[in-house]
């Protein structure tokens, strides 16, 4: 039982630390790919893109291979499209 409580405690502390971590933006003011890719699998999913308004709107146009995910190159394309919208 103590083991489970300890794991829960560490998990909550980790979430709190992540929530208070400043988010880095690039020179154009967009959130860097690494921070949007919250599960760090190398892709931005539609759910992850929802956190960035312009990127969510241009998601489909930027998803060149139509796999429902944006890789780093496609994410940059979504940023450019969002800037022009």
C-alpha cells in the first residue's frame, strides 16, 4: 500500500512540475515542436495540435502524408499556414 501511495505522490509532483515549466517559443512566436509533441513520439497528433489555435486550423492542409499526424516538417508548414490565416 505504501508503494502505491509513493508512486501516486511522485506522479502528482511530476505533473505539478511540468505544469509550471515555461514553454519555449521559436523566433516567430510559435511553440517549439518538442513542447507540442507532449508524448515525445516524434509527431504532433490532432489532440496535441488543439493547444495551438492556428496549427489546429491548418492541421489537415499541413498533413501531407494524410496519416493524421504532423512530423516536424509538416508542423512548420502548419505554422506558416496559420500565419497567413
